[in-house]
């Protein structure tokens, strides 16, 4: 899935540089493109720690925004990524977030600038990221995209993707958190 996701991201017309953070040095062997930087974690310390390393790298490189994308999004297309970046481009300071289908996770998190807000992955990150953005008073947008929403966190996710005993996923309306949300 890492190779597939990197292939999609490399096709995005808006991304200038990719950063892969991992405690597994073997991952570096998969990366064979000059636009992909590899950062080796000293030990596995979770997603937030890995994102923090990427944030510091982005800041050092002068990035005006960053986007965090997990590797378990089998329907992701370059256009999905470009749409999120375009939404963020209209902001001075803010975040654009794509929720997971269950609305319990964050499957894309664009922050402008990269250190505009800390990440809160794990433990219902969708709600946690909204709360952090609200507490900091930064502009927040939610972008709904099938390419970002369908992730592979459980065996049931995979079965639904390939249509094995899949139950249709009802459209779940968003709760109205106390942040300014703009759907586009």
C-alpha cells in the first residue's frame, strides 16, 4: 500500500515534496524518487511523533503548508489530493480535514502553516482535530471525498471494499461542532 499511495501522491500536480517517516529503515529501499525524503525515527513512537518529525522537516524546508496522508487509502486519486490542497490554498492560517467513513479518524489533514496546530491521531482524531482547531481559533474546513474516506483499518473495511458480505454504508450527517465548517 505504501508504493500505491506514493505513486498516487507523486501524480498530484500540487505536491512539491513528499516525506515518509518510519522507524523501519527497510522502508527507505521502497523509496526511489528524488521528490521523496525519508526520515528515520529512532524508535516507533506513534503517528503523532512521526508527524512531528515531518513537521520539523517541513518547517526547515520552508513549506507554507503540509498535508498528512495515511497509506491505507485504496481509492485515493491525485485529484482528491489536489482538491484538499486547493481548499487550503485559500487560507492564511487553517486546516482542511478529510474524515474517515466512520467519522472517527482523519484521513487527510492539511495544515497551513505546517505548525498551525498539533496533531491528535488515535482516539477519535476527527473530533480531536476539530477541537484543537476550535481552541486555537483557526479556520477549519471539512472535505468529504470517497478517495479519502475509504480506509482499510479492519478486515470488515477490506471485505466492504471488495464487496464480500458488504453492508451499504449509510451517509452519516456531520455533527455540528463549534467550529466554522465549509463544505466544498
